[in-house]
């Protein structure tokens, strides 16, 4: 319902209850001007809101205004000229009183047109799990969360190499286009017996896939401690590949050059890391990069030229995979197969 004076008794009556305690949360939304988005958001969280989400008030209409920003970087603006805040609050609070208190605290008039709805209690674990299904990669790989482990036994998956991977705090479940692009390259190009480095390993999915595909040794490297913990846990969930994977921090000594280096990060760090990644690839070895938007491909490739001539070998949903081989001579301009 949309109102300036909400009948909170009606809201409570609609809620599921155990005794007098409602099960669930209250969600309210209202519009604020662009310059007030951060002030309102911070003040609401300080006042006890569980979460605050800012969205375009004109979303899904002809007046929608897209804000484009590179993944992982600060968005170009904190909101839209017409921004709608959606606020999640506990069941037993008075949401209108909270909004009024926040308005007084920041010296703003109370917003009009406040929409309040009830968010019922759900089995959030089951709901979250339902969003992650087994993902076949190419002809040989199958990425599956632990609660779908039986999928590996299905007739259409027999013969695939199964990687059990649960979603966690570190990036990489196989569903993102950049992860899939790297997995597909590994699936198509690893013949067995290679030494591999997964630089910026995240969840460890690429390192585990390389080991599953027959790499003789795999080093997983990341700057994030949580990523290293996730990689170790995921590797242990996929024996015996855990015996092949060495996990290192970027602060550890740099390893020797290897046959294949794969890095699924973002364009800016890939450009900055070019000197490091080049030296990690042995002469004649392959470098595989993703986390790169199509419009960024040429700029990223130029950071590695001429020592590793990179070309776009695959594209998915606007993202690309760059691959190439390190020249045997630093003066060589011969382009070798990706």
C-alpha cells in the first residue's frame, strides 16, 4: 500500500505470527533526491535498518536512466535524480516513526508516498540453493554445488569431470561469463601434464579445473585472504586435486614460470600486472586473461605486446577472453596459436 499515514495495525494483522511475534520483516520504500541518497542511507542504517537499497525510481519505464560502471569499481553516481530507497526493518518496529526520527536527525522533511509491505519468513537457505544449478562446461567439465552432487551421475553428464563448488564469499562459481570463458579455454586446450598458475584465484575454480583436466601442478595465487581460504576449502572438497594445488599469497615469493597462466580479474589490474604475468609464463607458454569487456580488449592486449601477442579467442555477453603465447625471443614478432 502507498500512503502518507500508514495504518500499522493493518500491517501487523497481515503478518504471520507465532503468539504475538510476527515472522518476517517490514520493507518500506520511498523516493529521495539524488543529493540526499547517501545521507538518508547512512542515517537509516544507524537508526537500525537491516539494509538500504537504492534504485532508479523510473526503472522499467521509458525514463529509466542506466548508470554504467566497471564491475568492482565505485559507481559513477550514488543514485538517480529520482532515487527510490528500499529499506528492510525488523518486524516489531514502527517504520513510520523510524523514518520521522531520521528525517528530524538529518534536517529533512519526511518523505511522502511511503510504501510498506510485509516480507514473510522463508527458508532462505533452500531459496538461495535453488538459484545455483549444475553448469556443464564444454564437453568434459561439470560445475555442481554440493546439494546437486547427484547430477554427476545423470546419464547426460556421465564421463564429465565433476567439480563440486559451493557459492561463498570469494568470486567464482562458474556462472559468470568471464569464469566460463576461462573454463572453456582450459577445457579445450589443456591436454594433460602442464604446469598452471591461476592468478587471482578467487574461489579456486580455475585451479581446480586445471587439476581435474590433468595439469601436473597448479599454483593458486590471490591478494585476498578470504579467497585463499575459499580456494583451500574448495580444493579439499575435490580430492585428489587438492594434492596438486599449491596456494600462495601475492606476498609470497614469486613462483617459477609455467606452461599456462590464467588470470580472471578486471582490466585495470590486468594492465598493472602485465610485467608480473608475462614473467610467470615460460617461453612458448600460454597466457589467458578474462574479466575484460569487449571495448577494453585492445587496451589490455597492448599492455602485453610484443612479448605476448594476445587476441580475443572467445566472447560471451559483452565479456571477452584474451589468449596468446609468449615469444621464444623478446624480439620476436611472430604470432603463435592462442
